[in-house]
């Protein structure tokens, strides 16, 4: 029973920490965020691996193999796309400074210096 | 106990990765941090348990890596929503397969009650996520009709499927007969797949960002249930984090459209009543429209007028909508922004939360076109600036700039936050046609005297504007 309690606690705490952190992610990064968390959800690969930690029947082998392919596809694909997307975001200082200097009221974009 | 600390360490690395999603460059490190966390998790599991068929496992892992890497390297940014939806589905498949094998396998130690319930939930949520995601992906990739498909008695069917699922799950839980369990589980799997389809077909168009975010959450939830079923803490923690992320994005999207989750999923807005309302609005709006636009046409070619407005402007805010993505005009739009910027004007891009087909999609599309991301603004940060803006340039957006959301109280978009393009001194609209957006509410901005309408393909229109600006700049230099 202690195990169950621990598992529930882990779920709740991870959900809450995730919630607090992710609520602060700027809209600009929402697509890469979803793509990355998508890759994280492929953590089911662990479950698929564990299927093979005991002797398996042919059917179980087949199902387990499909689970591994889909999970790894999700994992690798998700992380690679996220990296590609984030790499596309560029800044061109010259233009930035001009528009931040004297004009629009609310330049609340995260700047490199604040990172 | 030491195993617990190792697990907690890995979870901390993962959280550190997510915490870095602040600005694009650090986020890239954050993504790599998450990769490290998952590699550690894999290493730990391989260290703790002996995999009995290493050759088979490695072979299929390599296969998955090749497919995933190949697809990820080739996909373009317009296809991203379809791709992400497809991946949610792949995650769902893995989750329901693991749950299914755990429930059916004949082991010395039977599953505990908790594990069994969790596995049943993992099976149902995983399978529904799978089929729902496939529908979503098909719609986003334009392989399926994008508009909502409403079956007769849609909500009734949805409830009926849920009841069948509940009954089958209970039957699978109580029956002791192995053959009966197998039958029950296969039936359960089938009904969960049907559930996902019924659930997803009704959602379409501008509601897709809600659906894709929701499926993100359910994919995480399925992983977490799987984790409880096999008693793996890492799976639970990762799944819970993903579920949290998906929930937040779902909430943000619903809020941006001023709609409740139930409202979106139960299709409350698309009933016949609201359709008749909007059609009466069309006829009502069409009369003044004709009158007010006469003078504009007298002033000659609207494109010439648009170019001169842009040439005279000091401050321009560009509002891209999904129409820009459909016309594949993002590069031209970004070039136009740079051209104007080179001419000494102040340029911002104002992006509505539901401008794309998934949360943050428009930002990524513009980033692909090499926009300077420091010039991208969110709705709440930019709305006060429109009053002091000379030209609001709308490209392929309708509902998100429709003042009817504020001025009227009886439309489907009433109460939705909009970009206040109507407050700018002049408005230039580069849309395909004058038809209302997804909501079906006509946009009074189109008939406003300060608006210049440039109808037609946005890619062409924006290119024309670019050329026009270059010509006028040359002429000015010639003087």
C-alpha cells in the first residue's frame, strides 16, 4: 500500500511542478514545448523494454516490438523536430534595437541578456 | 532506497530541461537536457533489468530511430501540427500495447488490483489517444475533411461508447476466466478506438489547437497509467509532467477563444441556432458594406493605395493568420516587414494565440521564414499599441481581428480576445476573400472606411506590395 501512496505522490508532485514551470513558458515556445513533451511521453519505451525482462510468447514479442518501434519513433522524432524548430528562431540585433528604443510601449520579449 | 534517489535525480534533470523553456536559445539546451534525462532513464532500466531478447529489442529500436529521425529531418513547419498529432498517436500505441500485454500475460505474480485498474485505464486512454490523434493528424494534414463531421446523435453515441467501455473494463476486471479476459480486453480496445474517433471527428477548423493540446495531455496520462501498472516511478513522473503541459496548453487555447472545454468537445457552438444567427448577420452587414466601400473604389487601385499608406506610415503592425500559412506567404510577409523596417519604420508582428493550427504554430512559421523573433508580440503585450499605429496589416486572419467579438454579444466569438486592428489609423487586409472566418461571423472591419481590402492569394498580394514599395523608394531616391 505504501508503494501505491508513493506512486500517487510522485504523480501529483510531478504534475504540480510541471504545471508551475510550464505555465511560465512564453507563447512563442508553445509548439516546441508540445513537441518536446510529446517526446517525453514516449518514456513508455521503458514499459516496452520491461515487457522483455521476462520470457515472452510470440504474440507478446510482436506487440512488444511494435511498442518499441512506435515509442522510439516518438522519442527520436520529437526531440529532433524540437531541436530543429528551436534552431530556426533567430535574432538580428540591428533591427531589434531600433524597434525597442523609442517606440512601442511594451517590449516585453525575453532578450538574450536576460537569459 | 538508493534506487528511489536515482529516479528522483533523473526526474530533476527532466524538470531542469523544462525549466529552460524561457527563450529559444536556452530552450534548445533544455531540449537536450530532457534527452539526457530520458537516456539516463533508459540506462537505469537496462541496468536494473535484464532484457531477454536484446537482438530483437535493438533491431526494433534502430528501426524506430531511423523512421523518427528521417521524418523529423524532412518535415516542414506547416506540417508540424499534423506531425505532432501523429506522434501523440504513436505514444498512445506504445501505452496501450504495454498495458495490454501486462493485463494478458500469464506470470507467476499476478497484477495487484491497483496495477490492474491502472493498466485498464492506460489501455483505454492510450487507444483513444491513438485513434483521436490519427483523425486529428489526418485533418491537419488535409487528408481528411477539416470541417467538423457531426454524426446523428453525436453526444449520445459518445456517452454510449463510454458506458460500453466502463462495462467491458469491469467485466475484464472481475472475470477469472483467461479466455473471457482476452475477449473483454480486445472488445475494450476496439471500443476505446471508436471513442477516440467519435470524439475527434466533430472537432475541426479553428478548434484544432484545443484538440491537439488535449491529446498531448491524454498521451502523457496514458504513459503515467502505464507507469502505475508496471510500478515504474520514472514513467509516472514523465507522464504526469506531459499531462500537466497538455492541460495548460488546452486551457490557454480555450481561454484564447473564450470557450469552455466542454463547449468545444460537445460541439455546443455548432448547433443550428448559432448558424441562423450568423446568416442573419450576413444579410444585415451586407447593406452598409456596399455603401461605405464605394468611395474606396473611386480612389482607384486599392493596391496603389495600400502601398502609399505603407510608405507614409511610421508604425506598422503585421497580423498574420492561418490564411498566411495556407498561402505559403510567410517568407513574403517577413520580407515585407524587413523592407519596411529598412525604410526606417517600426514594425511589429502581433500574434493571436489561436493564429495557427496548434499553440505557438505561427511563431514557428515566422521563425522558419527567418523573422527576428524579438519583433513578435503576444496579444496582451501589443493590444495597447494599436491606437498609436498607422497601419495594421492583416494577412490571412479574420476571426482574431473581428471587432464583433467586442461590439456584439450574440455571436459565437463574443467575448473572445481579439487583436485591436480596428484601433489603428488604417487597416490593410490581404485575405483570399471577404467571407467570414471559421466562426461564420462577418467582419465589420472589411466594410470600414479606413480599411483597404486586397483580396486574392496572400503570397501574390504581399509580393505586389513589396514591389510597389521598392518602386516608390526608387522614385523617391530619383527625386
